[in-house]
């Protein structure tokens, strides 16, 4: 039977659509099959073949297969496929190669199978295209951290201040503390209320945003009350880096246990915290029950000291020193501290040995009062349109105007309304928040003592 | 050497013992065989052996129902493939999306096809509904098939809405949060309904599992059943609607009144009036090939369009769902944005009265407007009132949806889509 003429046209359409489907399937297959990472893997195979010298190496290079490679780190809930393209991260012979084939140094302490990549570098570990993996795309919260800021990631597991491998991070924290950022911003529950909390700021903001925000706050947050900061270039970088390290949430399990780096600074911290000074003395200060420790680093080996901290009886039978239960890392930190004591006399600031004025200075620092009242309370921070010469007043002469009780009450209550120079202009943006309930009562006494002490000696005139 | 053509090889295979055991009849050669091919094949028998010429006019039905059906098939096939990788857990759902995109062969393509087919199905089911309305095809004897169709329309929305949550990204999470909040505006049962849908008060693991079960089993099973019923009734109600005058030459035969005390053959039990096959051969043509070819052509066309969309446009996937970080504005899926826009004026109107009335009137429509006038013609003059009212409602819905989609910015404030949105500043 012949095809009816009215149906002939269908055969043409079937052919056209069939061919269209065929070509679309081929196109879809092409897009799917020729993925970006395969290019990089082939390049690596070629390089391996080129470098092969022995027949065995040739054979190995021939046997390489195209495959997605991934590092699974269940504890960190991460699957990092970075090594799909960065194939030579663990091969030192690829040192100095251009990306993506470069070798990654420093893997002795942070082996990739235990850490993966994105826990430090950020980015999108599951992705297998460079744009998506590096994460600078819409709808991905964690773009890769620029290498200049990579020390920020050390803060994820380690304490910021005492990591010898991350000096910029430590400096950043120092700048943060000294500049009084906490006067307005809360971090880890300590700080003022004028600005936003900073606990997760490093996960929300880009390095560019953070740097701009220090120099010209109003340019990124219109109407910001924050006084512009005058940081040196390295300090700006360091404090930006420190903020980037604040991503909130601690590292889990094993990674958290690495918080303490056995450094002298951590040892000093422990030394103060555990009250060693009650029995031992340093620089003539402290108890007399145990031996003085000024030159213990000359008398004892490091191993002896570590063993001593873990269990005093084990090296000094009959010792009256209790077993404090220091971890191995803590014992090493204390040892480090005591060894360093012999080289250079670290200045010890032990709260128990300090007078109220010194403690007060620490509290002034801890709560970031300098952020508004200036370093050493000397003032000079701009507060546009305030009656006090458009500056936040310095505190050098509070002893002349307040009794201790009055000053304390003033800090507890704060002052919401700051008198304006020109009532028609925007009211002064900075004000004194109520610190009652934030600064503890005992701390308040020390702080007031410090502030009263600020008045320069021999200047009794004035009022 | 003279090789036989592929077609010839295929014919030989069909004539072989194996071929005959599979196909019963070969590629039909005569009119008889063509009719037999339709009747004896399980796949084809749901369609009549002969089809009215009017039903074949592309300009009449526009193939909208058929396109919806094809999309349903394609969704079924691609959805099954996606199920091999998808894990309905809040911890792994989003990761399985990423794996589909970055690791699974053709994973992204399949997901794109599924996503675009889902949107297209909602669109084409709506268009199909409009076509049936504008041609008055819901009137006697097709009243109940219209009701089934409305149910299928709601099921399509339900399927799309439940699937919307599964990627577990910000888009999914907040669209479902907004969508279920709209449902909670219903009086008395609203809050309970939301609670039952989500398995709690907020979108979480329980909601994800519920939506998953609904999406992959419950709703598709109900939809498949209702689609079968819908198609069955299209046939039993006399095929696609057509103007009554076209049927006049056909001799309508009253089925014989059955005397009692007699055993009957199945054919004798047919009731009502039936168009007599052969009474007017000019108006009816054999379904094979006239109907089948057209259907196949349309299927190919749907596949081409879907592949094209899926290859060149990726399905959206935003950041992982984050319950403490709502986007501003959070928007429902596009087919509910008209309702969301209404809710922004009045929760009672947008959440209760309008959707309630819409569904109620749609379901009852053939019983409210049952006079069989203007059936089988687009925009029949006799139906000018009904068509006008429907058009006004339709345009209102479209305008509301357009406003909700493009003209609403942060805090649901008016925005002009062609103007760049002011730099996004986070609230602390």
C-alpha cells in the first residue's frame, strides 16, 4: 500500500525533528563529556609521561585514568574535589609549577587526607569547574580566601594570638584589641552595643569590604557612626585578616584539640591561669613553697619539664606539687614558656600581682574603651556635631570632676543623648552605652581606679 | 551486493515468528489492519480506531493536553533517574544537587530537563484549561471530565510545589515557607493544614520527607490514575468536542432496547447514542496513521524544545537552605505569586476567598453553565458573557503574577525591574 499524499509531509518533519533531537543529544553529550577538569588531567598525564625516565614510570604514566578525585573529610562534613584538577598538590617534584599543577607546601602538619582543602582555602569543594570551585559566583557564600589572607584560616582551629606560623593573625588581634573595637562591637560575648556583633563577620564580608570599612566606614555602610581608623598599611592588612578569621562556630573534635599551640605565649597564659605563682616565684614575685623558676630552663631539660608537668611524681618522687592534669600540648606550652624565660625576661602581667590601676588599664583595653576615648584615654576620636569640639572627650581629667562613686555610676548608666553643637544637624552618632551588666562589678572598681589615676602628676589647678 | 533497506529489514522482522508473537499484526497495510493495529495494541487502544477530522485540526486543540501528557511522561522518566542520586535529608539533599551537577554523567542535563518540564507542565495544563473553556468543551456530556481536569490541574500544582522544596536551597526553603504560610491563612483548618503539610511548624527534615513522599509516590500515582480516567472519558464522551452541526450527517442510532430473558454479547450492552462507524466515512479517518503520526510529531517537538532548554539553561540552585537568613523578598513559586501579591493586600482575600472561589467555581463550572451552546468553537458568539468573565479573571491573574514576579523588591515594595536594585545592605 502506498503512503497517502496527505501524509508525505510528515516524513519530512519526522526527519527534521529526528535530526534535531539527534544533534541536541550529541550537543548535550559533548557538554557533559568534555568537562573542564578533563583538560587539566590530560595535561597532567602528558607531563607525567614527559618526565618519565624508567620503563616503569612510563608504564605508570600510561596507566593514569581520567577520574574525579576527592578528599572526604567526614569530621568536617566536607568533600573536596580540588585534587581533580590540582593533581600534584602532594608531589614536591611539582614545586614551582604553574597552577593547577603546583605542589602545596606545608603538608607535613596538615596532610590533605585529614584536612582537605576548603577548610583553609574556602571555595566550593564539591564543584569541578574552576569558576564554581573557586566560588566567586552568585549563590555561593564562601569564595576562596585570597592567599594574602590565608592566615585568617589558622584561626579556625588555633588561637589567634599565639600561632608562630601566623604572625599577621596575631598582629591583627593585637590591633583589634588596642584600637578598642570592642567598645562598640561584641565578640565572643564581650563588647559594646553601638556596632554589629563580629562573631561571624569573616563569613559574611569580603576582604575588600572589611578594609574599606576601617578606612571609610560610611562608604560601605551609609550613615555609619564608626570613626574612620588610621591604620598603617600592614596593620590594616593584619586587622582585616583577623576579622576574616571570625567565621563563627568552632572546629569539631580533633581539630578543636589543636586550639592550643604549644607556644610560649600560651604557656604564659596557662602559667597565670593555673596560679603557679602561688607556690613558685618569677623575678622575685610569688610564693616560696616551690623553687624559683627564673633559671629553671638552665637547670632542667625540656623532656624533664614536660614529664614534670604531666606528673610531678614521675621525675621528682615525693614532690608535694599536685598533678594538674595538663594535656601533652599544655605541658609543652608551659615548658616552652619556662625555656624562653631564661633567654629573655618576658614581662609577666599576673592579675594577682597587679594593683588595681594596672588591672584597670587591662579592663580599659579589654572592653575597647580606647575605641572612642582614644589610646590611653587621651581622646581625639571624632564625633561629628558633638559640643565637645566634635570629639569624644579624653578622660585624663575625670578625677577633677567626679568622685569614684559618681564615675562608676556614669559608666554603669551611660549617656544616650550627647549635646549637639548645632541642633539642626544630625545628632552626634557616638554615645556612651550603659556598661552596667557588661563590665563586672569588681572590674568596674579597678577601671575607675585606673581612670582616676590618669590625671598627670603636679597638675592640681583647673577648677 | 544488494542490501535490503532498514524499513525492509524491519518488515521482515515483523513477519518472522518472533515479530508476530510480539506485534500480532505487522506494519498495517490495509484499512482493516490499520484499525486492528489500534484496537489490538495495549498502548494504542485507548484511542479510537477512527478519528474525526475536526479533532485533527492543530488549530482547534493546539495539542495542549497532549503536550501536558508528554511532559508528564518525561517528568516521570527524568524524575526516576534523579531518584537514583537524591537523598531526602536536610544534610544531604543539597549535596546531592551539587553531585548531580558536578560528578554524575548527564546529571545536570537530567535535572534541567526535569525542572523545565515541570514549569512547562504547569504552564501547559493552565493553557489546556483555557482552551477547554474557550471552546466550551466542558459542557454536556463532558462535565465530569472537566472536574477531573480541574483535579489534575491542582495535582500538577501540588507536584510542582512539592518538588520545589527538594533541592533544599534558599529558593526552595523560602518559597515553601511562603507557600505554606499562604495556606495557613485558610480559616479554621489553615494552621492545621500547614502543620500537617510540614510535619511541624516550620520547614525542616519532616517537611522534606513528606514533600518527597508526596512528590515521588503519592501525587504521581494519583495523577497517573486521573490521567488515565481523563483520557478514557475523552473517548467515552465522544472524542474531542466539536460543533454539533458537524455531527448531523452521521446517523445517530438509538441503541436497541434490550428484551429481557436473553443472553447478551458485550457489544449489545452499549448504551446511549453512538456515531456509527462508516455511516459517514468522509468525516472520520483512520487513527493509524492520521492521528498517530501527528501525535508522534508533537512528541518529537516537545522533546526538541525540552532538550534545547535543558542544554542551554541551567536549573536554578541557590545557597543551601538557611532558616536564619531569609532572602528579601522571599517569593513563592511563580504560579503562586499572583496569590502572594493578593495576600500582600489582604491575607483574607489572597489566602482564602480568592483561591477558594476560584477552585469552587472551576469545579462547579459545568453545572453552573451547562447549556450546550457554542460547544466546539473557539470564542463562540453564544458564549460571549462567559468568555468575557473568564478573560477578565485570566488577565487579572496574569497581571498579579507579573507584578509579583518582576515588580516586587525587598519588603515587597514596588520596584522597576529594569532599574538595578540598590546595593544590598544587610540588616544586623
